[in-house]
């Protein structure tokens, strides 16, 4: 690929020199805000590490892209910005998995899964998505040299597999949120703070889905391009698709978690749960993991207890229902 200013360019268009700096700066400000809210204001340290890591990965991607657009013939910079920007939203998605896990720990009587396994299960799936994404992005970026059509097709296939898998993951995630809302409404537990968390998860997960659909469309369009014109897709020649459907979209995702930090609505201690009788009092129990009668390895390998369902074991055989006992009231009340 060539352009008017460089002998060789790995970009199919003339990329913006302003937008990477703008979004890099915006996400840096969001990173600082997340650090304050997570580590100082609400003490949600585990969530803070996840969301901070997501911000750092993405900021690094914008820095690499900003430098890369001035050195369009540098393959290493092109690969770095491509991988980091493509992988960033996957890390952001892990933060919402953590929120759902804490929500289920707060409502243990409504969860179909050990709340501690929500994060590990979705992270395992996200790890597969991340691996496929990074491998596909690296392979595709390396195929930017002419004559590497087989390498390009391999990269596109990996990226398409990653995006389809993430669509399945996000669809499953949304299904769990819907299930929690329905059970809360039926039991009369859909109070303001739970309602806010559910709605935030609906919005953020929908944003990740929009991003996945955009990348999937891009991947399938590129796969249909002829070998002599590998960047014939509309999304390759109109940069605004990237900045609207991925970058601005996920930046708003991060902003929503700043405006509605989960630590404001859910306790930082996963042992605190909402009393199922009055739907208002917060109590302290042993935690769902200690109440489980299944061993740790079984909950990791089979988080939804499919084996138990096949054997027709009921819930009472799998977990000690501590929420039906008179546990002490939590000292700190959520506001």
C-alpha cells in the first residue's frame, strides 16, 4: 500500500493524526477517575485493577497508533496499535463480568451459579477470545506485505472466530442479567440500587455487542475481498466506522462506569447479602463459596452444575442456604 507522503503504508487510508491523541487523553482522564473511585472512594480494589488494566491497554493502543500514523511504513508500530486497540474492549468486558459476580453474591438466593465462578468462567472464555484476537490481529497485520494471502486469510479466520465467540459470551451474559432481574421483580427485591446495576449492565453489554458486530462485519467483508485488493471493504476505507462503533462506543462504556460506579451500589465485601425477607436489610453471611457443598475444582469445571442437573440433585444438596438463617446485620449500609 502506498500514499502520497510515504513510499509504503500499511494503512488502506490516510489515518487521522488527531483522534488517537484525543481519545488517548480522554481515556487517560477516565483512568485517573477510575483509580480514584475504585481504590480511594469505594475500595473496590479488584474491580479497580481490571478497569485500570483495560484503560492502560487501550491508551497504549492510541499512543502506538498516534506514532504509527507518522511512520506508516513501520510494521512493528502498525501491529502494536492494531492488537492493542482490538484487544482493549475484551479487557473492558471483564470488568462487567466482575460486577455481575458481585451482584449475584449480593443476591445469593437468585443466582444459578456460584458468584465467584462468574468471573472465572467468563474470564476463561474471554481469555480464549483474547488469545484468538491477538493471534488473528498479529497474523493479519503481518500479512500487510504483498503476496501473503494465506497468512491474511488465517488471521481473518482467527478474528472472526474470536468475535463470534465473544458474541456468544455477551449473549450469555445478558441472559444472566435478564434472569436476575426477572427473579428480583418476582420476589419484590428489585430495589433502586439493584435496578441501577442491572440497567448499567444492560447498556455496557449492549455496547460490547455493538462493537463485536462492527468487527464481525469488518472481518467478513475483508474475507470477501480479492487477493489483489485485500482492503476493499467499506469499513477499511471509512475510518469513522472504527472511531464511532468501537472507540467512541467503548469510551462511553468506560464513562458510564465512572458515572455509575458499582461500588456506590454494591458492598465491597462479597459476604454481604440482601435479606430475602424484607428486601432492604444487608446481612453478613459466610459467603457463597463456603456454603457450597461441591468442591472447588468441580465448580470451576462445571460452574452451572450440569452434572447435578443430570443426576437430578436439588439445590439443597449443593449449597447451605445461609440466607434463610438469622445472620448479623452489616455494619455499613449502602446508600
